[in-house]
């Protein structure tokens, strides 16, 4: 996923056979509260295609063993499948080297690893870390912890009312004290696609290291870490059609080499004595203990699935459904969409006049429509818009215009109930 000015022409959405795609997701073929399930909570977690479920089942049925350790056949097969998934992720991100792909529990763990492993040993009381108003707590709190540990200061880039970053203010915050710039590629609560190339270039100009939170970006468009030229990039498997408890930290090899291990244990060492231990090569230095083998295999299958469909085709298709949803909600009246940036991914956060977002979510659920309501782990952002919470519909590649129609029908019901 890039930003508009550099993007190639979007493939047309009709290249995408959504009914065939939907057939791959067994969970979608069910009713909830007597209505066909409409799943619009993909920002929280996406559903899993059959081939991901099958890959995990196959692994447990025929190959289950620990990796990197055994001499026996099963361990060899498990290791091949696990390391094969690393190659798949490398290609997905266009990383230069498979050693740069670190398997973690999710975006959250990836960010904490960078904060503690690379940033903390290099930070002092005069230093600054820059984040933005629209960050998820996972891209705020790890930096606050580091600031507390080192005496460094957290600086926050403000946003405009439409949910775009105030780039002038960002430029004003950068200086020789800026050591880290940590930014969401796509905001989970607004859908804004941030101008990350520009941000990265500006940060590098003052010598800062750049950390991209790709949790809401990687599932929805092509990511090329070499073209982005960032230093670290994280995403979670479970939002990307893979299993939960799994995620990826990509880091430039030289940065990962410089970083301290995040956790100690088996597999991350070369030698251990009571006097001193030495570390394994990348990426194993950061993968202490038995990893989530089935998780990696499932993620590999998920990435093969989306890659075969084409990330640009997915982005184009989701964009079309986003535009349909934005128009449909706009036409209803009495609904305020929070986050109207020109460049958006498939997230529609909104507030229905006079109705608490939790009530909106509950009534939508009665119609079989799953959306999220709450602060979306972005409390500072909610404060910025002076709302306690929003309702949020977040799209995936299997959503259709009919899903949006069902959401709109649910919202009409909300209005009926609360107008009474
Ligand atoms: N956002 C949402 O409903 P984990 O929990 O580690 O898989 O992902 C954390 C995370 C980090 N950054 C962004 C931008 C995110 O959206 C998330 C997860 C979910 O929006 C759950 S709060």
C-alpha cells in the first residue's frame, strides 16, 4: 500500500470475483440472529479462508514437531514449512533478505520489540520520539514506556479535522533530538492512509529511525519496504486472513543486527555459559523459545491466498466498496463520518446523532451485521474529535455492496428506535 501520487493506475474492481472469494470463507455462510452474517469488523480481525484452516490442520495432522531442533523427519518437515512461510512473508513485503523477517505474536509485540531492543539502549533524556494523534495504543504506550525508562520525550503530530496529518506541524517537530518517528501506515479508527514515503524521507533527513505500524495496511494493499525505505515495519497475521497470535516484524538487517535481544531463551543463543551467552544469527536472535509454528504456516497460506488475488486488485475492489459505503452513509443524514481524508483504506468510523455507538453496534448485530463500537484503542484520537467512541465498519476483500445495504438497513432501524 502506497499513497496516491506514486501509485500505479488502480486495477479495475471488476477484475475481482467477490462471489468466488466469499466461497473460500466457510464462516460467512451462516446466519446471526436469523439474518445472513454480514461481517464488517475486519479491522479488529479478519475471517480465515479454507486454505488457511486446511494448512493449519494439515500441519497438526501430518507434520507436527518442533522446529530447528530434531533430526527426525517430522521436525525436518515442520522446519521446512515454518521457514517456507518466512520466505513467503519476505516476498510479500519485498524485503531484501529473509533474515529481516522476525516472527512475533503480532503488531503489538513487534512494536515493543523495536522499542526495547533497538530504541531503549540508544535513547537519552535529551532525545525525542515522534508519534501522531491517530496512533493505536500499541504505537503509543511502548514509546511512553521507553520515555519513562530513559527520560526521553514523546512529541505528537496533530491532525486536521478530516483526519489527515498536519504535515507542517510534523516538519516543525523534527529536529536533531528526534531519534524515532513511529507512524501508522493506515489509521485503524479513521482509515487515513498516511503519506508515509514523505514522512520517512523527512524523518531520515534529521537522522531519525522510522517505524511503521502496518497492522491496517498490509492486508489491504501492496507493501514494499524497500520502496518505502523505512527502518522497521510491523503487521499482524490475524487481520491479514491468517491465524491470531502471529505477526511479523520486518527490520533492516543492519538495524536488527544492532538491536539487543528482546527475550532470552532457547533458539536465540549461539552459546550459553553462566558467565556469558552469545546470540544466534538473524532472525533467530529475536525468536526465543518454541515459535508459533502453526501460526507461521497459516500466515504463509493466507499471504499466498491474497497474493494470488493480487494486492492491487484487492485495494481497488475495497476502495470501490468504501466509496459506496461513504456515499450511502452520507445520504442517510444524521450520521457524521469521522475521518474523511482523500486517501483512505476501507474503514468508516461514524457517529449517529444522539445515539451511543454501543447501541448502534447492538442494533446492527440484531440485524446480523457485525461492526465495532468503542474507542478502537485510540483514546487520544477520540479526545481529539470530542467523542467517547465511534461505530466502525471495516472492510475486507469479501465484503460487498449488499453488506453495506444491510448496514444501512440496520442504521435505519437505529434511527427509528431512537426517533421514537
Ligand atoms: N487494532 C482494531 O479493532 P495486534 O493486537 O497486535 O494484532 O494489533 C494492534 C494494532 C496495532 N496497530 C493498529 C493500527 C491496529 O489497528 C491494531 C489493532 C484492532 O482496530 C484491535 S484494537
